[in-house]
C-alpha cells in the first residue's frame, strides 16, 4: 500500500484488522461479505507495527507468548527465527532464548525489536501478515533480507506491506496506490511507475512524508 502521509494507508489497515468500521461500502474476504468488523477477528491475521510492543520477558516469551515450554512448537520457532533473521542479534541465538531483554526490550535496538516482532508474527502461522513500516528501523541489508523472506514465502502467507521505501514494494504482486483516502490505481510497481507521475514522485519524497 503506497501513498503520502494522510492518504489513508493506516485507515485502510485498521479496517482490514477490524479496528474501524467503514461508514459505507462492504468488507469482503474471499468474495464473502463480512457483516460485522468483529467477525474479522475469526481470521488468522498477524500485524507488525512500526513500534512493536515487547513484553518484559525473554526472547522465547516474546516470540511464542507461551509460559509453558512443553507447548512450544520448535519447528515453528526455528522458522520464525530464520524469517526474522534473529540470528543477526547475537551468535548462538537458540542457546540464549531464555535471556531476559528488559521492559519493552530496553536492551535491544529498534531494528532488533522489529525483527523480534516479525518472528512473533510468523510463529502465529498467519494467513495474512500485515507489515506497517515494520522494516523502517532496519539497515538496508537487513531490510532486504526480510523482504526476500517475504517474497520466498508469498505462497504460504498473504502479506500486506506499508513501507516508506517504495523500492521495497517491487517484490509485491500488486500495489494499491492511495490519494486523499481513495484508491487511485492498482498494479505492479512497474505499471504504476509508468502510468502515474504522483507515484513516481513518491520515490523522491522524504521518509517523513510517506
């Protein structure tokens, strides 16, 4: 989803998540009308915001949100760690899963928190993964590694991305371009770049305006 600040990106995401009820129109999932926004909670969504919440616990607590180690799925745990590139945080990550990371992850950088939140979302095994500026605190190499993981797993999980870095949207099969709370156009990155000067101009807009 692309558009300048105030174009309606966050509002659209909040509607998809069932946090906002649209004043008009319909919400459909797989062409079926969702009568109540609360019904959207029945779908397996995972949401990673720009500033994720980190609980006062260990790496393991934050990924699985489980208190009983016997119910942890170690295969899903390994997949989640790989997807979020958590081994970048420290060597032998799996040997340090019980390490406490402090209130709101005070011992971690912003990028490390985001990777942890992404791993938590993947552990949930979602049908729909929403990344709202979820790679904005990562360096360019780490961001590309996460996006490559998204691309490789696109047949397993449908992913919606909002990103200040429009170049990262090149991996998307379809981009929704918003202006003034309206969908102006949809298509691939190449389609929109060729057809819309306003879309092309976003590439040169400062991060704070996207």
